[in-house]
């Protein structure tokens, strides 16, 4: 078990190092950071000062090490747009993003998991077919189309809800529904197939042929086993709480991290982009770690290192 | 022994029976492909041409502009046709790049094993661990934007899935013996991989392509919608939706036309892909 | 006459490891073997699974490089695996596999696979005609050539593999259990085909099998392997008439043979050999009915016990015979 945890931690660390390396390489490949960040018309003295302060006059390997050191000390650079630390800018936006994505996550779970389980238990019925059609549609309809469709119906035609901004609780409803519906479809489809796979296993047939009531079989044998793959997907959804809202925040002019990212990319505000990249990577990696440990707790077979070699 | 000799080989090309929705998917794919290929011939107007007498004409009002016009009086149908061409071009280019890249890396991992394999798997883990949209946005922020860059960037999408499949299948092909046998005949590794292993795993790779293709369309249209993908005056489906969003209250058709095409196309390709997977390769996830 | 293939004191070990951080363990699959194959001669290699006979065959072809010792083919050292020189040498040395279906590409008609070595080695000429000749040489018709591997029977597939192996007129053919996957009724046909082709073309052949009956039919000389070492080597007639090593005696006595039984049936007891847990001394001693205390500590060397007959057993060495007298 200790070896299992150590292997996972090592992998997580390697992923973070790769992300930082990616940011470093991309930053260097994209040209002279000084002219990119200060603009081509910056005075030469400013460029020289910038190069000195960022260590750009040093050899590449030294820069690489310094870059790591700075990042692990929490120094993520200044936003070129308003001259404040990028980290502060991003942190300010996090509550707004979570205010959308956490309710949306609950919406996904509340719709997707029961629908998937119910569809699996009643395979081939009208309900099951509806879930499958919804799941396929949920994949084919991109979130911005769904968002604009909802705006068209509920804001433009019916006038019930506002179409953008973050002034009242009502403003959050359409974005949450957009995020929730798309994810719920995928989650329902996934839960359904996990559940169907478990229901096809011999031990389920054994349990029900022993005379156990079907409800008991489902509750005590099928659900816990189907939960294992589903937890992975939920972990991924939690990991994408911050990144998942990029498009939807933009449609609804919601002042969260996703919208900040889009604006920063459009303005080539590199410090902010890099900060969000690292933040997202860290969240993903952390939630993957937690999922791996949960996996270990849910599936006793994995506790004994069977997965460590995989 | 002779009775085997008389057995007729299965006809190579017999269209299998397909459900109606797969037939619909096939039909739609053929339709958009035809539109994309014939775009130059069938567009009624040059897609950037403005006709200020006809601004914000709704669809089905005049034969001159069957799908209406936008704020600048540009013909929505012409723009839609060109957008289909650009979006499909990007998605095809990206899917091919990603399949070639992933398959090559997978083969290299299977051939050299050891450090090469570990490096490929580590990169694949890294790619799978991060939402691609974030990576794509970061690259666009650093490098700015151009059509070749956009295709190349999208070409990084999904490579890790091809790599894993190609690696796994190549390793099992070697274990099965025919790869070893052909190596023992004196064939170069290129010959073993390209002439023997690749045709043997092609159906699995093609199914994977049909599963990844719609995701690439969605990704490109998402980026273009945000204004970070295809740049004006060039247009793409996502781009049109992004532009049409400004006129959602007055001229929803500008946005609805491309949105419908996006949904129908991803739907069609994924229906066909799912069906192909079930028929050809039930082992794929 | 100079040897076609010469294996000189070759050894090969594998590292086995349990899990990611498990203990590494060295397993010696082949442990100091010297053998030669002359042109036109068939050497049979007999042994149970785990005796290292397949590893020996792979080293003979240069598919694996020995850790110790060296392999020479036609007087020249074997190039390392995968080099252009190694690939070019494939024209001279070919292999027949245990599983013919696995050795063929399922997606190509067999005639294309039979002529593939001609394309690989850039040999000019009418490939189609060469393919048809090769087909008829192994007793298949032109019509068989157009089929896919799964449309042929096991015996026919093995004939295809043999046709492919022989199309470049090689001088050495290594057959690794070529008939053990086939029905018994088909085995004899394929073995007879190999005997005929070998005689007609003057092939040097290494024939690896666990089945003494088959080896007896085809081989002129036989080497018996046990846990990576040769325990007895002799002309086939001598070896089957008068096996000397206790292990060979057990094998020969267990195999059905025509005519009255010449030697008493010896039943092997104990665990089947496991290369990962090699016994000390003579590896065969835990199962040997006549083991001495000395066998547990000291490994016997392969030594000549009669002209053209060698064995590795303390009981058979000249010194032991002197002591017994």
C-alpha cells in the first residue's frame, strides 16, 4: 500500500514538472519574452531591465532552474495588463468559478447517476432509450450551442432569466444548467455501462440465484462495484471544476477564471495564462491522486500493489 | 480438404445492414463532404461580399438569400458553405496528423521498449491528465494564431489514444509471431510495421479516428467561438456562431444555421463511429 | 568438412523480476552448450519445456545474442540481431515455427507471403513462378496460394511456412517444434516432407522437439537437453538403441517404439524442471533413480564415453568406470 501511494505521488510530481517544463519551453519558443510581454515598441532600457530581472541573459539551463525555483516560491509573474501579481488576479476569480461549477457538479450527479443506474436496471425500456439518446445528444451539442439555445429560449423569447453578468442569483441559473446538462448526459451513459457490466458478472447471478431479493442484490453487490469506475469519472469532473467553465463563462460574461483565461489569451497576458495553466494542472493532478486513493479504498484487490506495476 | 477449396471467399464490398440512424449519419457525412468539396462551385456569393441593401434578412424571405443575411449583408448560406469547408479541413487535417503521430509514437514504443516506451507513456499520461482546451489556449496565447498552427495544434489532440492502441496492438502482434516470423525472413522494421502490422490494426485505428474526429470538430468550433481559433476574415462554423451570438436577439438565424450543422455533423460521425466500433472492434472502450 | 553452424560454449540468462521493485533474479536458460551442424546434416534437439531448447534455436539463428560464447555460421561470426548484415544472412538461414497460423499474416493471401523473402532480399526473377514452384514443392496447389491463412488447415499452413522458408534456397533450417501443434495424422506427412526436402536440397537442419518419436524419424544426430545443458549427444541410432544418461534412458523408455522393448521402463519422479530453481550439482539429481551423493554437489561435465557419443553423468565418466572396476 505504501508503495502504491509512493508510485502515485511520484507520477503526480512528474506530471507537474512536465507542465512547468511545457510552460517554460513554450514561453522560450514563442520568441523573445521581453518583446512579447513589453510589446515591440518598448524602450531598449526597459527591455534590458526586464531581461535582467527575468534572468534572460543567463544560459537556458540556469533559466530553467530559476524558473522552477520562482514557481515553487509562488512567484508567477505580473499581469501585463494591470500590473498586479497574476496569482492574485486568478485567486480573486476562483470563487465566481466555483459558484458555477460546484452547483453544476451536484446537478450532474443528481441527474446523471440515478438516470444511469435506473436505465441499466430497466435496460431496453423507453426510459433507457431516452437516456441513451440524451447521452448522444449531450455529446454532440457543444456547450456554447446549448448555452445560446437556453439564452434564446429563456432570456430572449420568454424573458424569464438574464442572459449574462453576475448581479443576482438568477444570473447563475442558466450557466449552471448549461454546465450540468452536458455533464449529466455523459455521466448517465457512463454509469449505465458500468452498471450493465457489473450486472452481467457471474457473482450477481450467483447472488440472485441464492434467493436474495433483487433490490438487495443491487444495493449490496451491484452498486458498490459499479461505483468504482464511476468514481474515476467523478474525480475527473472535480478536477475540471476550474477548467470546465471556460466556454460557458464566456457566453454568460461570468467573471470567473475561465473568462479571465480567454481574455488573457486574447491579450497575450502570458503570466496570467501560465498561472491558470499551473492551477488547472495542479487541481487535475490532485484530484487524480485522490481518486487513485479512493480506488484503493473501494477495491481491496488494488491495495496490494496490483495496480502499482500497471 | 477439397471442400475448403470450393468455399467461395466472402464478397469484399457488401453494404451491411444498418439501422436508420446510422444510415442518416452516413447520408449527412456524404452531404457535408460534398458541400466542402464543391464549396467553390455552389456558393451563391463570395462569402465576404457585403450587400448593404439586404442587411439582417431572415431566412426563406428571398430567393437571393435563402438562409438570410447578417448585419453586413453577407449571405449566410455562402458563409455556411465556406465554414463547413474550413471546419472539416481543420478537423480532417488534425485527425490525420494526430493518428499518424500517435501511431508512430506507439510503434516506436513497441519497437524499442525500455526508455522510449516509458517516455511515450509518460507523455501520454501527461496529455491525458490535462484538459486539452487549457493546453490549446496556452499555446495560442504564446504563439499567436494562424491556420497551419491551429491545424498542427489540433493535431496534438487525441494522439495519446492512438499511441496506446498502436503500442498495445504492435506488442501483441509481435507476441503472436507473425512480426517475429517476418523479421526472421530478413525484413526491415519499417517493412514489418508498415506492410504487416499497420494493415492488421488499421480497422481499429480507423474506428478510433471516427470517435476522435467529432471531438476535434467540437474543439475547433469551441476555440473559434471564443475568437481564439480561426480568425476573420476567414470563417468557420464556431466562428459564425460566435459572430451570430451578438445578434441573438434580432437575428438568431445567423447563429442557428452553423450551430445546427455542428450538432448534426458531430452527431452523424459519432453515430457512425459507435456503430463501426460495435461491428468491427468491440474491444475499444 | 567444415561445420555450417558452430555453437561454441554459448550461454544465455534472463532477468526475472517480481513487480516494479521486486528482487531481480538471474535465470540461466542456456548454460554452456557447444554443438555443430554440418551441411546436409540434421541435428535433433530434445528436451522438456524449460530445457532451453527454443532459446538455443533462437541463438543459432542470431535472433538472440548469447551472453557468453559465440556462434559462427559458415566460418564467420554471427552478426548482431537487426543489423543489415544479419538481415542479409536470413537468405541463408530460415526458421519453421510451432504455430503456423501465428507465423503468417492473416491479411495476405499465402502466395504473397511465400514470395515475400524474394522481395525482401531483392532477388530478381519471376516471383509468381517461383511462388508456384515453391507451393508444388511442399505439395500444395496454385489454388491454395490464393487463399488466406485461416482458409487452410493446420498442416497446409505449416507447408506454406516451409515453402516461404525455403524459397531463398537457404543452407540452414531451424525447426522449433514444427509439428507439435498439428494432428498426429498430419505430423507424419509434414515430417516426411521435411525429410524429403532436406535430402533433395542438402539442407543443414536443426530440429527442436520434445517428441522423441519425431526426432528419431528425422535426425541423424541428437542432443538431449536438461535445464540448459546438453546431457547426452550421439548419433540417433546409437542414442535410441543404447541411451546412456539416466535422463535419456527415462525419455527413451517412455517413448513408444516399434519392435520389442529393449530397455526397461524408467519412470521419472519428482518435480518437472524449473529453470528459476535450478538444483545444485547435477541438475537432474532430484529425479535421478541412480543418483550418488556426489551428484548433489558437483556438476558432471559432458565427456566422450564412446566414439561419437558424449554424456554428462558422474556414473558414465571414465573415472567412475575405473572406480567401479
